């Protein structure tokens, strides 16, 4: 069972906490608007969700390829 992080774009305030927490560099904040997850890099560890002060990042189960 593989997981990946998803961001609620309506609630994200682009604080950068998730980006700092991601050891794989899978999160960016283009134009300072909202966090974006690179699904190719994300391994679903959940560190970003744990560090998000607004709790707008969650993990979802993805089908195995």
C-alpha cells in the first residue's frame, strides 16, 4: 500500500513548514501561493503533514503501479 501527500489548496497559507520538513525535496511553493507536492518524489512518509501548522496536508492511498 503506497501513500502520497495531498494539499488542500484552498486552505494552504504557503508558510513553508512542509517544505522544510520534506527530506526528499518533494514540496515547492511556486510564486509563494500554495504548497505543491511532486508526486514522483513523494514517498508518503507523512512528515509534511505532521509539521503543517494548519493541518492542510493529508495522506491518501494510491494504487500500486
